[in-house]
């Protein structure tokens, strides 16, 4: 019965996206990117070496898979890596990723999963965090293809998570290993029958610690040698931008802002959020006067431009959840974000340690900025943020060693 209900919901979901695609660009990309997926897969080069399939939801989960993929390739460059995305926002940015063949994951409707697995023929599969599709899991279990889940963030209070929902719950018992970010509820989950659990941490941390070394070569020349921006705001949404606009006007601050959506319509929305002229990075030339507000209107720079500000504001906190806080933490920046941060362990810790402040209103944002503008508070917060990453690094090595040993043993069988 659970499978019947699941597949009915999936058909409705896919139908809804097809209808929505007539008006929404992201939905249109989701649909068009999956057309002729069988033909695309059949063009894969013949498998000569062991093939590992990584599946991620979007860009954030890719950053958790990335250090694992790259360390595996360092150990054995002959490994054949297949990387799939669910979301267009991840696929469009990383479709040319050099370490893997990159595809959209076809919708999990009857027949797709079995056909995908039979064409790709992975020897090992890695899922990241939470994007678990029951049809694909069942196809892997049926074919006895080992799978692991990495950077999982399970809490006993998350009753609607995959670990507690049919039909994924039963399939997760068959995973070769599930690597949790934290071990607070480890005994609880083991009491529920999950005996395949271990604690590794968040693999994104290892990737984040590399960012300061890369920043000099990644930041556009036009931004180099400028005085620090008072605030760098990343992955912002309209609710964030409203509060930021009001705050910087009252405090007369200089802002660098990188919205979550860099489409032309979104950039124009951000331009219109301010009652004075703003500058787009794409049109800014080295030597031009420093504008009051500069908009990063391209993708791929945010992780590095956080280094150009005194304070980092991370968007998304007035919606489903904040975006990546590890990137500004790697640059030693104090953090500000909205109220939806409870699902992110590092953000919770930063608030507890007073290295981050969660705000609801413009007045609270102004108070947070004023506090972090005091050099002693900013320095302390930045030190705590960076130290957290150093103290929690190493997750990718644990995962890589496990996968490398597993595929080596599978090869011997």
C-alpha cells in the first residue's frame, strides 16, 4: 500500500512540475534536463573500471560530496564517477565538473530506477544527506549493489525524515553504512534497528577549509585591493533583502550582496530593493569609485567574496532554512542570519557561542551589525567560527577510507 501511495504522489509531483514549467524557468530546466535521459546514458563510455555513483540534491549537497569524490580520485584516478543532481540550481552550475560524468536524476516513477541502475551499472553508490528516492534504493537493494549515506543529519525529533518514513525506513537498514554528522541520538537510532551507523561529521567542512587558500585566484581583479565592505550578504531572498536594505540605509554602510537567484529578473528585483543607484559586479571596472551597494550577478563567487567583508549575512533564514554558513566561517567572519537555522548544527553552535546572531526584524539586524562592528566582538566571533571548522575537520577522510576499503573488498569477491 505504501508503494502505491508513493508512486501516485510521484506522478502528481511530476505532473505538477510539467504544468509549472510553462511559467517557471527552474521548473522548465527540471523538465527539459530530463528529456531523452535514456539516450544520454547510453552514450556513456564502456565501463572499464569500478564505477561509483554519487547522488546529491543540489549545490549544498554537492559540496558535501565533492571532497569525497576528489579524495577518491586522488587514491585511484581510474575510478569512474557518475554524479547526479535532483535540482537545476546544482546541475546548471556543476554540469561541467571535471571529476565526474554529470546527469539529472530521472523522476522516481515506476521503471525509471531499474532502467537507470541497469544502464549505469554502478559498483557502489553514495547518497548525500537526505535526498533518498525509494524506487532507486529498492533497485539497488534488489541488485545487491552496496550503498552508503554520508553527512546524514538525523534527529529523533525529525519524525518526517527519511529514517522514519515508509518505504525508505526499511531500505535504509540495507545500507552498508550510514555516516551521521553528529552522534547525539546514536543510541536512540540503534535502538530503532539502525545498526549500520557511525559518526563521521560534515564533509563540507574539509572543503570549506580550502577556500581561503583559493580566494586570491578566484576573486575578480576589480574587487582586489578595495577596502572591506561593511557587510557581505550571500544567498539572499526577498525577505532578507528588505531588512538588509533598511539596515544599511540607516547605518550608511557599504554592502556586497550575492542573491540566491542570479537570473535577470532576480537581479533587477535586488536593484529595485534600494532607493539609490547600485552597481552590478559585471559592469564594475578596476579603479571605479567604490559603490554603496554592489551586486554579484554571477555564480560561483560567493564562497570567496565572503573574505571581502567585515561581517557575513547568510540568507534563507526567513524561508525553508539558511544557506551555507561554513563558507564565511572559513574566512573567520562573524555571522548574521534569519530564524530558520535549527536544522544546521554548526549554526546552532555559532549562536550558542555568540559567534552568530539570529535576527527577525530590521532593528535586530541593526543591533547585530553594531555589535559586530566592535572589533573585539568581531575578532572573537571570527576566531570561534574558524576554530569550529578546524576542530570538526576530517569527515571526508573517514568516508573515503571506508569506501576505498569497501570497493577493494567488493573487487576481491
